[in-house]
């Protein structure tokens, strides 16, 4: 069996956790049953990422377009998010994992916003792994909010238009100084990036699997990294 090369572990892995609803439907259950079981896959993915030395793991939990889902499902997802923060944050902190919520949290209830702020504050100095949860997030929104920040700085004469570089622009995205994504994984067989980390994915390797998210386990995660390690990344250059 091929083993992972410990010297070629992706620094930043992003995952579109797709297929919870279909997984539940296959079992004759409501969609929220799939989302609840998807949390087990999140735990496994975080533990494995930490174990193999990934520095940043970004999980797409709730897009800005997901508000268009049925009200009952959205409400259940918000409750699930609240419960997960209550149950998981202390474990993350104990394992030296930093939690960041990426997205416009003002769209959430005041209670959920406070839990997010508290969780980020508790874990802000942890160093083993940075766990980004993208919630009420969209890649277009991220780029636009960065552009607005820079426009305000130009307007206030803090910077000149000529000062704006890709490096400066990146500092105004929600991921700020984090490394660009090396590997994007999407489960459930869909092959698109769905408005996720549009800037940060510029040179990411893309890996698509038919496995539904609740069934995405350590061996599936390892398989994705092994595929990544077999690719030759040229970043626009030649062989």
C-alpha cells in the first residue's frame, strides 16, 4: 500500500461537504438526519488533518445561497450549528485547534453570533491546526467585501490605487494571511466549486469523489491526499 509522503502534505485543504441530504434520502430519512451524521465526518476529518500535519482546513458548511433552502431545513441547520459550537469548541481547544468562522456572521441570530465570537476568542492562540468553517459565505461576497475595504482606504487617502497588489488584496479577504488552498475536495460526485474560495483556489488541485459526505472517513481523506501527491504542480510554469 502506498503511504503518504510526510514532506508533501497540503498546507491548506478545503472541503465542500456535499451529499448529506442524498445520504439521508437513501436511508428513508429527513435531510437533517444526513446533516447530523455529517458532523461525525467533520470530527474525523479534523482529527485526521491534525494528525498528518495539515496547517489549515476549511470546511464549506453553509453558503450565502443556502438561505434559499426550505425554511424548516435552514432552521434545523442553525440549531445544529449552535449545538456543534456548544459541544465541540472545548474539544478543539483541548487539541490546540484554532477555530475561525469565515463569512458574514451578521446574518445569524444574536445568540449564534455571540457563540461564534466566544469560540474564536477561546481558541485564537492555538497552533496545531486552523479550522475554518465557512458559514454564510460566498466567494463573490468575499472578493467584493475586500474591494470595498480597499476602496474606503483609497477614499480616505490611506493608500493610493497604485498600492493595490494581489498580496495587499489577499490581506483583505476573510482568510487574510493564511496560505492559498493547495487541495480542494468535493464529495458526492458533483464537479463544481459552487462560489467557494474563488480567489484562494487559484492554483488548487481539485479532487472529486462520489462518496457522500457522511461516509467520508479517514481512508477516503488519505486517498485524496495520495492523489494530490501524485500530481505535478507547475503554477503556470513549464515542466
